[in-house]
C-alpha cells in the first residue's frame, strides 16, 4: 500500500486489518516510519555539513563521520523492520465485499445448470478412476508420497484437451498465451504477495544448481503455486503507455503447493494435491477501481463460459473479508457441482488486487497527462486440473459404467465415451 495513504487514512487500514484477520500492529509501523524519515533527514543534514567543511576541520569531520555511521546503522535496522511490516499491510476491500470472519460469510451470487439425478448408484471419481483405469492413487502415493497420483489412459487425453480448449478460447479473446517458469526467485513471490504470508505453502528447492562458471547458486529458488507470480514478474520494472493497456496474458504451467495450511482437509482423491496443472489469466489495467472491478466481472465470465462449455452445474460466490487474503480488493469463486461431495467444490478463483502487487513489482504506466501511476492487476483461473476432472467424471458417468465425454471436447479427442477401445489398443 502507498505509505502516504497509510499515514493519511490509518483508521481505514486498521479496519481492513481487523476484518481481514491480519496480524499487524499498524501503530508500530507508523512509529517506525516516523523514525525512519527523521533518520533520513538527519543523515542528509550531516552529509550537507560534511560538504561545507574545510581541510582544517578534521576533528569535527571525524565526529560527523562517526555520527553518520551510527545513524546509518540505526536506519538499516529500522528500515528492515519497516519493510517487513509494509508487506503485511492489507488492501482495502470493496464496499460491497461481505464482512465476516471466515468462509461461512461468503455470499452466493448465482447458480447455473441442472444438478444431475442418477437412476443408478453413482460412483465417486476415485472409484470411477480405479474401475476404468484412469487414476492410480496407490501407485501415486508410493512414488510421490502423500497426495501423489497418476493419471492414465483417457484421463490424460481429457486433461490435454481441456488445456488446449482453454488456451484456444482465451487466445481468441485477446489473451496472449504463455508457458511460464515453475522455478522462481524470491522477489517474484514477494511481488505477487505469496510472501511473507503463505510462505509455508510454497516449496523451496534444496539444490538450486550451479552458475556457468561452476559456482553454486546461493540465491534461493522456489516452485510457483500458479502461473500468476511469473506472469506478473514478467512485467516488473516496466512503464507502459496508457494506450498499451489493458495487458492480457494467459499462462499454462505446472503448479506446486505444500498445502500445509490445509492439513487434514480433502485427503482423498484429486481435490487437493501437491502438484497439478492450470491455465490462469492475468489483466493489467488503468489505476481505477471502477475499471478494474469491471475487468474482474469479465474474467469471472470467462471462467463461467469454460464450465458452461462442459455443461457442468456451478455457482458463484463473492468471498468475504475473512476469507479473501490481504492483497485483494474483491474476490469471486466459481464452485462446480461434485456429486460425491453432494455439494459444490471450488474450481476457479478470481481476484482484483488493484495496485497492491504492482507497487511491489514496480509495474507502472504513463497516463494522458504524463503522470506515472501503478497499474491495477487482476488474476483468475481459466481451468485447473485434475480437479475439474472430479465433476466431469462424476457428472458424466453412465449406468453401464462408462463415462460420456462432453461434446465440446470430442473434436480434440476423437472419441465420445470412456473407455475407448482405440485408445486402449494402441
């Protein structure tokens, strides 16, 4: 957040801290800021005195040098704590965001589709995957450990078809497709807001490798949990012209999450995993809440279209303050119907971060008046798999034990049901 805004509107920040359940002492931050500015001013005054001193004033010059050293050391200590606390300051939620302590306060906005009714005992995706040789969780756990899995046969082709459909769809809407790095530097995750909070859910690489001269890489590397951080960092330290905006990109990447914060939740099946694939889209637009909120609605619509293409029932939730995270102004989830849960499960998430991320990554633009402003950044899931396979397999299961393939994916696959003999006999 802008330190000037924090100084001028401390009560607004304190309210955001409270309703977002953030652990932050704002008074401590403001105290550090005041002392930091005082030290900078004192340092500048001493430097000015040094420049005016003549050759015969050595004793006084030595005294000033020692004072300057002390100020510099104190400033370094103050600045380090100040910088850490600044990273914790939350964004101000939109006026229409529900205020609540946790996910129980999320507000349902709409529903689409008809929940399937079966005239036979339906199976969950775990049993379907085992019966049709599509998913192997036992071997996955043996090879990869807890939450490991293998996708097999038509399930692999389904995932690739979903990815191609999503990327093609987004490219047609003007989003530039990109394959993003999974290994990222620390500044990338600080910039996206995944650090310092949420750091426990990020995997760190134990052996980051060697440089070209053979020396060890000392800088830590991490596995990205989504393509959002590298997509944003791609534009770090950039100044756009206003006519360049909006910037629209779509990333396809593997994703890695330790899920430490979700201990004990969804331990069976494909819902919560350490590694998965995702197509994500990101927008950078002008620094205007009305415009960025408008883009948020458009991005959620893209997610809805993807689920509607698959003819899967879903609902949209507006996420409350206690469940939305520090950096978000406004947030929606799309939840798709999962018969085995007898409820909807999250498959997409969209957020308006305003300039909370772009300040960290120094992503700016020059407006028509020549002013330099930080862009607003937004992100949203297009499709995440294999989680989307849960509703797809379960909702499309047939009485004879097979699974119908959604019509929109059939052109990519060349078959309309699972199992398919042509796939199995190859």
